[in-house]
C-alpha cells in the first residue's frame, strides 16, 4: 500500500501515521474514508473528531488497468481473459469473419497460450531438451529448403576439441562452396552438436538466430552417451562417455573404469550431443 503526504480530498482513503488523538478514537495504522476536507484537517466516516492534516497520509489507490498479468490475482486474471475474449470476438465479427474462420483463430490463440503456460513451468533441463529438439527440426527443414529453393547442399564440419561447428553450403550444380557459417560454444557452456548446427546453418543462410539457441541453459541431468570431463589430479583431465546412470539421492554417472557422483566439483558435463548428433 503506497501513501503520499498531501491534503486528502473527499472520497479518498487516508492512513493515520502520526496520531495525536486525545480521545483514543483512532491510532496509527487506522484507515478511514474522507467525508469532507477543510483548512485544518478532514472529517472521516465512522468517527466524529477532526483528523488534522499532519496526522495522516493519503493512500494512493492502484489502477488495476495498469497492472501486468503477473501482478494480478487469479480472479483479476479471469476477468481480464473474459474481457479479452469478448473484445477479440467483437473485432473478428466486425471484420466479417465467418464462424469457421473465427473458431480456427480462437483455437490457434489457445494453442499459443498453452505453449507459453507449459514453457513457464519448465525446469532448466526440460527447456534444454525442448530447444535441442527444436534445433534438430530446424536443421532438417532448412537443409531441405536450401536444396529446393537455392540449390545449396549443407555440409557440417564438427570439431569437438575446439567446440565448434562449421556449416558449408555447397552449390549443387557447381560443386563449390558458396557460403559458410560458424558456431562456437561459449566457455562454460555445454557443447551440443544440434544447437551448433542450427546456429551455423542459419548464419550461412543469413537468417536470424532464435534467442533460445543463444541462451539455452546448461544440462542439470547426466544421461547415457554424454561426455564428462573428470579431474584425475591437479593438472590432468579425462573425457569419458557415460555408460549408465543410477539414482542414489544424487545422480551417479558410471564411466568406463570408474563411477562418479554428478554434479561434482571434479566432474563437468561438456557435451550432451550423444551418438545421434555426432554425424
């Protein structure tokens, strides 16, 4: 509740912050609605004495229309949605949409709402899994389109040591490289071939890079086929694939020749492409 130090007007609410009432009819923290306002003070509903201007601050009422949806309670969101749907319906019919087209538009809007709702409750691992699946589809679709419309065949050069993917677009009818794009994994990020392919291919084609590809969270779970960098001593590291996983309180990664708990200070998941992304 916000308050401001000024003279109240009729109908406004005030909060007592410096009571000097000799009768004890009101105290600090009490809230009243103003019936009338004069030079010295205000008269309020519920009690007779004048409350001096120095004793209160005016409550600034919130404008519900200025709230964002995240600031609304459940009832307010429900009212807001009802108003939006009613206005959407009115505008659609104003523009002459028939019932079939309108129903199709409404279904599409609810699909979008469902997608946003699902994504807002994702764990970091679920979000990463979704973005990797998106990248796989993106790569396959763009490869087909580049062949069909531009006669360009995409080839990828993957360098896991340098954590880099290069996309070479070869002119099909000429057999030479026409364009190229490069994606390099940032320090501290877990390398994934599919995200690298999607970024490199889009750069080669001159397309925008979706923000999800650039802000994808690191994995929080370890899975069979992931590559883990394990500290052997202060200066030596080994990179080994996970061959099985089990849960004993925390997730354990079983590597060739040893087992470790993950996450751990001495182990880092550096590549979750797994075999399917190594081609």
